[in-house]
C-alpha cells in the first residue's frame, strides 16, 4: 500500500480552504495592499505543486495593478508620496466599459485619432513615425475633459494616473518642483495615460508679477519633463483657464482639443443616456434640453440624478418629477423667454401645442399667434 504522502496525485492537491478564508477576510476589510502581498505569497507556495494556478495568480497581479502601484509589471514601484505629508501624489482612476462620454463631432474625431495612433503604433513605426505623446484639453468645467481621459485609458487598456495637485503643491519652497518631477518620472516607468488636471494651477504664465519665483521655476521643471515624455505613454493635460497658461506650455502639446459647452443635440444625447428607458418622452426631453441651454454635461447629470432621487423617495414616476423641474424652470424666466421656449418646443414637431401649454404655461392662443407671425415674416 502506498502511503498518502507518497501518492503523486494527493501530493499535488492543495487545500485552498484556509487561503480562501484569509483572502475573503482581507477583501472585506478593504486591505488591498495586504491582499496583493498575500496573493504573491500564494503564487510562490503553489509554484511547485500547482504551477498553472501560480502562473494565473501572477498574471492577474500583472494585469490588475493596485492603486498604490498602478503601473503594470512585477517590478512596479509604489506610487510616489509627498515626503512631508505622506499624501499620494497620484490618483489611480478606474475606467470601465460604461465610460461613454457625449462629445461633439469634432472632439470625438480628435480623440479617436489619438486612440487609433496608439492602437496602430506598429504601422507608424514601420513608416518611421511615432504616435502623438501629448494633448491639451481646453474648456469650461463639466464638459467632459476628465471623462474623455478615462475613455482613452479604457480604449487603450492602460491605467489612468491623475496628478493630485493638492498633494503636489508643497508648502516647502523647492519641494513642489521635486514632487512634479517624481510624479512624471514614475509615470514614465511604464505604459500609462497620465492626466495633469487643472494644469493652470502649476503652469501659470511666468510674466505674472503676482507669482513667486518658486512657481515660475515649477513651470520650467514641467516644460523639461514634458519634453522628455516617452512615446510609450500618453500625457494629457486639462485646463478650465487657458488664458492663465504660460505661452511656452502651449507649444509642448502636439494636440489642442477644445471642449465646448454642449449644444441642443449634445444635451439631448446626454439626457437620453442618463435617463435610459425610465422616461423616454420626446416632448419632455425636448423641453428639458431647451431649458438647459448653456449648461454643461455635469449640470445635466446633476439635474437628472436629483430628479431620480426625488422620484425614488416619493415613489412616483420619473416623468412627473422631470415635468415639475421643467415647469419650475420656465416659471422663473421672463414672459418673453417663456414664449420663446414654447415656440421652440412647438417647432420641433414632436410636441403638441396642448403639451407645450402644460409644460410652459403659455396659452395655445399665444403660441398660434406667434407661429403665424413667424410664418408671415418668413
């Protein structure tokens, strides 16, 4: 009889029960780094008895970087922290397949070009060319600059690193430039998408008399680092205040992508995406889009999420909540603006005059007179 410890089949069986319990304990406690270290330990333990399992664990670790060491690779160093506050200098933003920004045709084309250059890098190299390394996103708050960065990172299957300006701006003279250099040096160590958000905070005009010499030196450091950026990664920067940027900063970026406030079609697309099948009422969405003229995508999202919460709390249909929002917004406008909205709704062809009167409070007689006047003038 062969003893149990001499049986080659039994010898390859590993009791994973205790390991699963420990992993579950670490996961439920949210101890991500401890969990990563434990998986490394399991991979070493299973190497001799369960080589395929050990190889799969190591593959998962490489493909799913942690927040403290987001760059892929077994030798990736932890992300840099400020030496005094110990705050992380980088934020690792996760993107998923749900990231689908609503963009104008021009912006969408520019972003797809950036993506395609990197997806077909081999073709460029064969032609003696390299993909674009840098792009600057310009536009008011809430128009999709950060979301576009997440979309690019997701399309390229790369980690998105975001420079945390609150941690980088050190109170110690000379330390801020060191922090910026450490962040960019770290990001250069592996393929990634690095986003320098609110670039105007660290790259202000050097002819601004109100800025101290330290911040002017910081701009010089930043320019040097951008010049040295490798083509293996994509460096993105975003600003809400392009007029504050140092002129030399503009020349460092190969692409300038201007994100405008959404037009009527953009707001409609955003509403349809956010509301889904919950309230696909053409007249209501049209009224909302007209009332939201001049708003950003984040304004649109804020309004829809507020409406959804109200509908859930009151246990009523979302359509009713949105109708109240339209009515309230129209009531706050001047009478001439109310009539303009009523006429715009009527001219869409999707909203009857009865519905328009209900949503705007403008009488059908007033709408008919204005429509007839417009036709006569045309």
